[in-house]
C-alpha cells in the first residue's frame, strides 16, 4: 500500500479507500506506517520510571497484543468469527492454579523465555496498572483439567503501548487502524448511517464535514478529494414527477467502512453514541 501510494503520489489513505471500493468483500490490508510524531517525552519518562522486570513485562505484553491483533486480522481475511476488540485485547496472563496441571499461558511462556518466572506476576502487573500502562481484570473459566479456575487478564493501554515503543525504540509498527476517521467525522458518519435507509435530510448536515466525507467535495483548492463515504441522493415526489428533496446516504464504500471498522471505532471513541446503528454492525 505505501509503495503504491508513492508510485501514484497520493496518500496511503486514498489507496486504501480505492482498495475497499473495488474489493468490497475483503478487509483493508495491513499497512506498515512509520511513527510520524516520534516518541513523546511522557512516553520516554514512563519507561524510564520502570525497573527492569517491569520493562520486560510491558514489552512482552505489547508484543503479545500485537500478535493477537494480527491473528484477529487473519481471521477476518478468512471470514472467521472475530470477537470484539474489547474482548480479545484482554490477554490471558495467568491461571490461579498449579501450572503443572493447567500449563502456562502464551504470555507466561513469552516471559519465561525472557528469564522471568513466577512468583511475582501479580505485583509486577499491578505496579504497571497503577501507572496507567495496563489494565488488570479477572474472570473465571472452565479448564478441562481443574474445572472452574480464576484467570488474570491484562490489557495494554495507549499510554503503555507508547511507553513500550519508546523504551524498545520501535519507531515502526503495523497499523491496524490505517484509515480511521477523527472522532468528529466518525460521529457525522454515524448520524448518516443511523438514518438509513431513508437518509438524513440535507439541511441537517452542513459545515466542513462534507469536504471530508461527501462525494464530489475536496478538502481545499487543489487538495485531496473527500473520502466519498456519503452522497447526496435525490428523493422523487410521488409519481416521480420531480425531485422533492435531497438526502444524505452512505455510499457502498461508506457502508463497508461502517461495517468493517465499527468495533475499532467503539474502542477508540467510546463517547460516540452508536446505538442508532441497530443491526448494521
């Protein structure tokens, strides 16, 4: 994708939209995107405040999260069921039972290869949690060897991911959210999607959002064309004698965008009300 963008001298986002427009049944491909802003001082400081054991934990949690994200992407490509991101990002860390009976989780195996063994898991991850780098939760699962057993789950936060990348000097990452909209534009797209199939009255959608989302608009003179996710559609009067009004509706690309990325948007912008989407996603 990045190579094609360079060849055609357009943004990677434009190539991705074209890909999705011509291949509506496929997921958008992964894109390796360089870190555009560099590591923040806050991320560097957060890493510097950790001891060696905490750094190993945070680094391995980030890598396991990245591996899981890639696995979920591959499941989408194969049209297999994929749980919501809020679920799969909670990584199994340990089972509260003897490892001789339950074995080790994948994350524990990663840590053991780095020379980090139990005990001490609880204290280390909770120290990371107090710094806002991970979120620790527990649930109960049914294990074939021991029956019901408590399980500790860990989820890396944006702050934790930034700290780990800064500390491990990883300026390049696989971008699993290559062309998501801003919170403002996502909110506009949700309003249009929620009004389907009738569409949103034209006078209820105005302002700069059209230049980023509407078919036929440009963001500036000589600038990039809009994403083409919504379009103004004429509504005929009874009998088809004349155009009664225009309404904003999702284009095919817009429909695919909402369906494909709704879970990612929910995680990124939890404050946007998506209840009006009903069964669309």
